[in-house]
C-alpha cells in the first residue's frame, strides 16, 4: 500500500500521481512498481471496431496486432472480403461479431492454403461471426489455453468437396476448450475437431455435411453433449492415433446428442485417416480408453449405429496402444441403423440379421474392451489380432458384459468458469 499523499488523492490517473509525488523518492519507487503492474495488466480494456468494406483485410489484421490483453475487437455487420489469413497472438482478447449470419469473413479469394484465423494466445473468446470458404482450416487455435468458441459458423458454400479445408473448428494442443453453439459444414476432414488437448466441452452445436461431424482425437477429459450431428460421412468419432506428440486419449463422455442420417459419401482426400470412415457411421470409438456413450438418439446411419474398434493399420510407435479399453455403451435410442452397411458382404450380413445390423458393432479386439446396456443388441467381427481386416472376420451375434460407466465425470469437460464468457 502506498503512503498517503494528499496531492495525489482524487487524481484518477498515474501521470498526475507521478508529477505530484516527484519530490518524494520513496513514493516514486512505489509508483514505478505500480506503473509496471499497470503496463502488464491494462486498467482499461479498449474496444476496436472494424467495419466491412474497402481495406477490411488490413484494418482487421491491424486490430488483431494492436490489441492489448483484455481488449475487444468488434466486427460490424456485413461481408468482409479477405484475401489472406488472419492471426491473433495476444492473450485475453475477445473477437465479437453481430451474429453468425450477419458478420461474415469471406475467404473465397484467399491466397495460399492457410487457415482463415489462427489463434496462438490464451484466454481468447471468439463469438458471433462466420467464416466462409477458407482455403485451409476455418479457425485453428494451437497451444491456446482457456479458449471459447461461441456461436461461430464455418461453411464451405460449394458443398462437400475434397478441395475444401480439412477442419472447421480446430483446437490442437490446448487445455480448457469450450465450444458452444457453433455450426460447421463442408469440412473435408472434421467439422469440429479437437486434437491433443485436455478439458474439452463441445455442446449445442451443429455439424452437418462434413466427412466427420465431431472428432475427439488423442485428447482427454472431453464432454460431447447436446449436439446435432447429421448428413456427415461419420457422426461422432473418438480416436487415438500413433506417432503424434500427444497420445493416450480417453475419459470421454458422449451423451444427449442427435446422431441422425449420416449418409454423405466420403469426400476426404486420399491418404487421410478419415478417408477410411465408412459412409453411414453413427458413433465410432477407436483405440481409446475410458469412453462412455449414453442417452444419444442414433438413427438412420446406414453402416452402423455404434462401432468400437482397434486401430487397423500397421504402426511402429512403441508407446501406442491400438486397442479400445473400457468403452461403455449405456442406454441409447438406436434404430434404423445398419440397413445398407458399406462393408464387404454387407447385403449378406443384413439378411443374416433380419434386415438391419444390430446397434453395436465390435471388431472383437481388446480384452474387456466393451460393456453394453442389455437393451442394445450387438454383433462382432470376431477378429483375433490387430491389423486384420474384413476378410478375416467371422461375423456373429455378440454377448457383452453389462454396462459399467467408464468415465470420471468430475474431470470430463471444460472448467465451469469458461461459461461466464458466454454472456
């Protein structure tokens, strides 16, 4: 606490205080410390307003560069015609538009193949605007902790094309991620993708006409709830892959989602891991640990309602476990799935099971891999070792151990304090 200084009382500003106390060296030392503190954490956050129109590229990127921690960048209504990607590396900045249908960042003329917006700072909030037709990913946040995506839309307006960007919403190597009320369509990999991250919530969002609707990959402590996932190739994917900096995905809760009519032909570029996702996959868990899938409505997915499988390809990473472990399939409303499975011998399998495949498919790999609610029927490929394919399958009805919850619910999902930034 500073010593009393009558001449400083009521000054309301650091400059006046410094002048008033200039003859008091001890107080100047205190004021210098206070000034340094103020420089590190501004007393007053600024608002930077950016309108659509001529020069929008320069004006918007300049606002992102000049912002200070705590500032807000407000994007006006209209279409921002942009020809290059944007970047933000300042902590605790909010980028706010007037609505996902009224503030549109249009990257149709973008040069190069980068993302529309790259965020590499912490505590950022992105809300109420849209990104259209980026050449690469829509919004990528890399190493950006405590990030919030709220009411953001990413759309490739030409429909499902392999030349579209890979990911719509793309946090990677982040801790504390809240994705709420976003909409993504047309991504050639995953609409909403969270990779190599922890403490994640994806909710109240629409993923439509992507290859994968929502993908949680090599990540832990995730909650995926209350989303509409429709007309994708595959609906919700929970994967763990080898040879990445972060592996060991798990503790993922998938609940209360609508996973319906995921029947779009796969349009991923050749060689992409999701190029192997079968058209008509509802929920797929691959090589993950401690995943619970419950209280979802899963209907109209032609290949399978729920799939639990091992990683099928060869790998060299000795750290990697390719098998699913402790996957719990709880009560779900599953119907009308598996009527036209995109797998070898699909027609014969459908006939064998009386017109549609059972709700839950397991490849047979992973000791104690899966527990299932008794109300859900299942079947197995009965594979015997990792790396086998459909030619090695011996399809048969499956009997599973009774459902036992696999998730630590106290740690699944983003911290509650991120919700305050939705207001």
